[in-house]
């Protein structure tokens, strides 16, 4: 399948295909300072990436639906790899609103796959072909071993010093309330 973007463009990917079970409602649609959390994350990636995609199905956004049922974040990344083979990707979760363009730019400066040592996401995957190959290997293993951390191990991703990177995933109503009360 031909690529839909020039080979030197980085795709921004917001992982937003989950069920938000712990939150009890769709995290992507939470109001974050006057816009949805999904819109906020797309806006964070936009100045850094040639194109920003949403992994999942959300009206009004450039989306790539998950393929093959619910396979978590790896399934979302894999669906984007299949649609845009060989493309470099900068991947962030929808539920990490404190991630900054400056932190993401640090990832983009690296030549190889990387993330911060404190978290597996956000992550930069500069070679979509190697990424797709690693994902195929992971999906060939028992489901219990499927994780972003395992993907980083398969790609020998560099774990950058995360000192100062304190963006946390917000998964529960209590975490969301605490984040909003902190003024962030």
C-alpha cells in the first residue's frame, strides 16, 4: 500500500481508542480548559508533526480506527502502521494532558526509538517499518506479554532521563479531579 505522506514527515498519533472503563466516560471528550482533551492533545502535536492522526473513532478528527478488535494501545499503533507504512511516528496518549511540546521536541531530536525513562509514552518511533515488524512479533506472542514496554524492548528504545517530565496518565475520576484542582 503506498504511503499517503512524504517519507520524511513525522506523523503525530493520539491514542484515543480505549473504552475509558476506569474513568467511567470517554476521556477524550473531557473538558480541559475549554476544549476537549482530545482537541488539546491534537493541538500539542500539530506544531511538531506534518500530520496528526487519532487512533480510534472520533467525529471531526483525522482518525484511524483500530483493526482486529480491542488490542489496546499497541493495536492503535499497529493500525496506523498498516495505513501509513514506513512513517515515523510521535505517539502520545489522550489521557496525558500535561505533556508539553518541549518534551516532545526532545524525543524528536533522537535518531532512534525513544521515550522518557519514567513512562513508556509519549514515544518516538522514527522507522515505521521496524515498528510494524516489532508489533507483528509481539502480536504473535501470548496476550499477557503485549505492552508498550515490551515494544520498547523489542526496538531497543532509548530511555531518556525523565527528570522534570512529570506528565501522568489520568485514568480515574479522582485523578481527573486532582489534576483540575491543581490548576494544570
